[in-house]
C-alpha cells in the first residue's frame, strides 16, 4: 500500500516532515505469547510470526514498498539487528514508552538505516520506541547518508553510541533530520555521535550518563537546536570538531567530567558557532573550552550565558598553533568558577601558544566574579597571557572577583565602562598654602598609564606629577605658594 504522502515545510531553519495517513498502519506488529506477529493493516493477513522478534520486524519492513508499521505494547527481544534499506518507512510504537526493542545478543547496530549500496536514503520516521543495546555494545540507531527524516519520542540506552551518523563524503552529507524528545543515556560511547551531516535539528534532546560525550559533532554543517540538556557524561557535554554554522538556544550542560562545551578546530576550521541562553555548571575542568589546536576557529558567539561553579575556568580560549579570533561574549554571567581552588582560575582565560594566537575577543556587559548565593567565591576576573591581543572588555560589572580583576598583554586592548573596575577618573586636588605637594587617591583599578594635571590660576612656579602608583599619585610644585592652589586632574589606566 503506498504511503499516503509526505509534506515538507520550512520552520525555524529546518525542514520538518509531516505525515498524512488515512489508515492507521500498513503493517501491525504485536506480541502473542512468545511470538512476535506481523499482519497487514487492512486485511490482517499474517506476514510473519516467530519467536525471533527481529525476524518478524524485519519481515514487516521487507514487506513494504513504503509505508507505516505500528508496533504494539511489549518488549521485543532482538538477537539480530533491524535493517531499513529503503526510504519512506515509518516505524512507530503505539504509544510513548510502551514498546521496547531490546538486543539480547551482541549486535553491531540495533537499527540500521542504510541502503546496500550506501546511496542516499530518506523519509524515515522512528517514533515512540525504547531501544536497548546489549551490554553497552553496538549502536542504537545507525544512519548513513540519511535525508529528510524524523526521530521522535525515543529512549536509547545500553549501547555504544546512542545515535551514530555517517556520510561517505562531504558531497553526500545526509541532512534535514529532526531529533525531537530523545533521551540517549547510559551508553559506552556518545549519546549522539554526528559525523559529516548537514542541517540536523535537535529539540528537547537529553544526553546523560554516557561514558563518552553527550553530543559529539564532527565535520557537521548547520546544526540547530533548542532545549538541549547534557549531564554527567564522562567526557564533554557537547563537543564540536570542525563544525560550521551551529546555532543552539537553551543548552544546559551540568556536571560533565571534562567540559560543558568543547569547541575545537582540529584538522579543519570551526566557525559561526552561536550558543544562546546557555547554562553551564559544575564541569570537572572548564565550563567552555575554545581550542584552535589543529585548525582555526572564528566567529564564536556566547549570548546571555550562565557559566557557574565549574571547577576551573569559566571560558578558556586558546590558540595552540592556530588562531582563535572574533569571539564575542555578550551579557549573562560568568561567576563562581574556580571551584577547584581559591583564587586559582579566572572567569575568562585567553592564551596563544606555539605560534598560535587569540585575538579580537570581545566581552560586553557580562557579569564577572562571584555572588554569595552560589557558594564558594573563588573566581578571578579576566586574564590574557602570551600571544593575545585586540581584547575589548566593555560594560562588564565585576562582582567580588579575586584579583587580578583584569590582566592583559598584547596591543590594541580596550577596557572601559566596567562597574567595579575603574579605568578612567578625574577630579580636583589642592596644594595648601605653604606646602609643595599633595597626594591624590585616583580610585582606579590599577596603576594609571596617563595622568594629566592642570592648575586653576598661576601656581607661580613649575609643577609636575610624581610617584604614580596603584592607588595614588602626587602633584608637586617647585615653590610653596602663599595661597591654596587647586588643580584639575584626569587619570587613565
């Protein structure tokens, strides 16, 4: 029976697949005692009946030219994998969480979506399924050159990778796949392992308690997401290697062993990564690590981030042999990090080593430091070392940060209008009659590089500035005046 139709519409930068069926299913699979039975949806004629449940489900798929399979409640024990080798196939559990496909032997892939010749395959929907691997071996769902498909309301556990993708070349990237309300956890590898795909969309995805990464994307172009949650993974919450055009809103990464987010240029360039309204907490090392170690990184945007209580640095940026440039952190808070040691680590740390550079780093309106309600107040401010320049820190409130609040190297840095870190000040000072000097408290965050004084009226002799320090400077006159002399002064770090 032909598929009644697939309609595509573009929504929020992705293609969603909507199905319109006039009948409930083309094939129905159900448990009967120890048997799994597949029948035709219209005539109820038996297609297959076997104690080998994988054999029955495979027979149901092979029966279709294209169409929909509904699987009824129960646990289906699989001693071999299920292979989808044609497009326009829907496999759907009758209700969310009611159908379990459980491997009972070592299977390389519980569900494989791949044509025999590995050419493009598409229009696949998997919905309302629980997929369990065998002793954390094999992949839960494997795809190769997959297009225009949907994975919805799935739980995947006890596999190697939960979902694993592959594309044979950059020109054959699978794409336009939506992963919605999927929980991939307790796997030996990554929750989602995405390789060389294009235009994938993640919404309400949870990747937790995996021995690898929550989500690992390699050579991915155009990955979008909303409400993505990763926690307690033994590597990183999210890792992006050589990825381009990444846009995730509402990412939460909590208590991952290494980094909440790891962005790497390795073997190629990573660029145009936008993470908005993200919450990164309690990482074993840094909240976010941006590392150009085998390829350049450019165009990273962290918008309204909440990066808190990570063991080391909040945001660690390093050009290691390659260049990181054009990183913007806008708004949000980077506070109460450095949980591994009082005053050891900065909120933002910028470095360039081994011929690499970190440059054009812009931090605008981001709260840096510590707030009492989050506990240990150990974090320093912003620190740049080695080959790091063109750093702009503008309009950032500094709250209870350990010193140094700001420590920069390099050239063409701009630091101004930061609450709690004064870089410019002015006022008046008076040398009293009979005196030859006055000490002025400049109120700046560090020793000023420029101090200008102007007398009001004729001081009668030479005047100069001396002993410029971290908290004050002095104004001197050569001859003690007979009346008070007032000076205007300005100082700038």
